[in-house]
C-alpha cells in the first residue's frame, strides 16, 4: 500500500468516525427547532388569550 493510499484511507476513516456524531447533532438540532416552533405558537396563543381577557375586563369596567 502506498503512502498516498494509506493517507486517503486514514482521512476517510476519520470522516466516517466524525459523520456519526454530526448526524446526531443535526437530528437534535431539528428536534430542538421543532420544539421551539411549538413553544412560540403556544406563547402566541397565550398572548392572544391574555389580550382577550384584558379586553373583557375593560368592557366590564366600562359598564
């Protein structure tokens, strides 16, 4: 085996070992992104409900 071939094999082996953890990081990142989007939507719903409650209270006080 020549030195160039051995070096190429070593580089490819290192890439194979690094790709597993990188795939896990990408999957975790996608999961986190999805969870953040869900939380943002929930917060928007809560803010809308809070605005409705405030508007209702203001109407009750005006009566």
